[in-house]
C-alpha cells in the first residue's frame, strides 16, 4: 500500500507524522513524507495530513478535499486541529485525530 504523509505545518517538525511513518512502514506500507498532494505522480491509496499549528488547518482542509476528490482514503489530525474539529468535519466530512493516536503513540519518532 502506498501512503502519503503530509505535514501541513512544514517546515515545523511533526513528531506524530514521523511516528505514523514508522508505524506504516512496520506494517508493510510504502510510506512517503511530503508537503503537498499532487496528481502529477501515481496516486497513493491513503493520505494522512497533520497540522501542528491551527493556522495551517486551511491548507490541511485543502489537501484533504483534493485527496478525497481523487478517491484516496484520508485521515487528518495533529494538535493544530484541536480547536477547529467542527470546521474540519463540516468541510471534509472527516473527524480529526486531535489527540495522540493509540495506533502509533508508542512508535519511535525519527
């Protein structure tokens, strides 16, 4: 499975996304880190987008909507989504993971 992990708060370090990359790779996926979703290359099956800061949420929403429009499985989250969860859900239909994710909380960060 090809997975794109987008750091909406780039160039800020995103520990949660680094842990997700380790988790995905450990589960046999080809996890690639990026700063955008583009249709120029082979589309990933899944796109995870994380925002460290709330002022990056509009970009997170834009990336999520583009990936959803192209039929990708999409998850969004990060600490920047906490105060705007309702906005994200209204605009994308996705429920953001605003707290540590138990799937990969115990993974090592890079």
